[in-house]
């Protein structure tokens, strides 16, 4: 009986360990770690990103973090890619609604301005993204991720420009993305989280492309 009891106890312990490992390995845990990394970067900069700090911010065990991200480079890279992936998906949903209404270029520009103005919660993500792009200038291991982010934004901008009938949309997409990022830096740097002027700036590009 003692042997049977011991075996049962070992089986229970193994099952509990397996459940803990499964929870640590879950996509939800990974997402918590990535979003926690973005918050730490936005609040205190890249230098504040340590395994212990991020694990505490995410509310996960330190082992869970190292399971998903064996190196800090992987952690920073995937955090940047996740933020942009979510941004592109969010913007894509807005673009889909706009297409369904057959908007004028002016209406699209105004919608973009309102989208930026109405979501102050995005400030954390925007700060983190800019920090990570700057870190990529110092760390070549992050440059591919940075390039993939800009490519995703440019593909989205080109799709919107195409809907608006802008000739050579891919050519102008880079200008649109550069404009929006420049305005983002202005808003963040001045502390004035106001998107006024975004619509006029976008229309300048659209009119110039049509001219």
C-alpha cells in the first residue's frame, strides 16, 4: 500500500508539473510577456528590460519567460513585431469599414485623424515602438524586425491609397508612413496628444499624387 500511495503521489506531482509547463507554454502567457515588455520599454526604456522585471510585470514565473524567449534580443524583436501586427490588424479593420462606405479621400483622411485622436491608450505602444526602432539602429539583430514593421505599414498604406485611386500607390506609401511616424514623434515629444493637422497633411500627399 505505501508503494501504491507513493506511486499515486508521484503521478499527481507529474501531472501538476505537466499542467504548469502547459500553462507556461501557452500562447496567452507569451502574449502577456510581450505586452509587459512593451510597457516596460515605454515606461523606462530598453535599459530597464530584464527578465525579472518583465516577468514581474507580466505576472509570470521567470522560467516561463526564459522558456519562450531564451535571449533578450528575441524578446525585444517579438515584442516589436507583435505590436505592429496588432496595429496593422486594427487599422485593417478600420480600412475595411471605410471601403464599405465608398469614402472620398477627404473622409479617409479625417477618419485617420480621428482614429489617432480617439485612442490615447496607444501612446504606450507608440513610445515602445519608437524606442525599439532606435534600439535596432544599435543592434543589427533587431534590424530585420524593424524593416518588417515598416514594410507592413507601407503595405497597408499602399492598399488604402489604391482604394482611393492614387496612381502608383506603393511609391507613395513610404511617404505616407514617414509622415504619420513624424507626426507621432511630434505628438509624443511635445506631450500634446492631438492629431489635428493629420488630415490636411495626408490630403497634401493624395493631391500631389493625383496631380
